[in-house]
C-alpha cells in the first residue's frame, strides 16, 4: 500500500469505532499428528452444521480443554 492509499482509506472510512481483532495476535503452530478417522468424521459433521472449518473446530475444542484445564480420565500402559 502506498501512502496515498492510506490517506484515501482514512478519508473514506471512519475507523474511530473500530475494534481490534482479539485473535490477531494468537500464535499458531503447524504440527503433524495422527487422528482417528472417527474423530475427524465427527468434526467434519460439526463443520457442515456450523459452517466452521473442521480444523478450526478441533483447535477451538483443544483450546477450550486447555483453558478449563480439563483432565483426561484414561490410563495408559506403554508397550514393552
């Protein structure tokens, strides 16, 4: 964007009541994980009903678990 473009925007639009996007500064990190097909299908079904991409829904669910400090009720035995 050139300086003239910025001046045009400032004159043409009123940004005085604009609200900053609260999610703009959140960091995301790309990872590779193995996810059960049933879990992916579940989130894809939720996606089709909500219109939100299934990857976003999965992330929102994980963020909610982290914020609420949800504890898993499972036991894990390592294979010898």
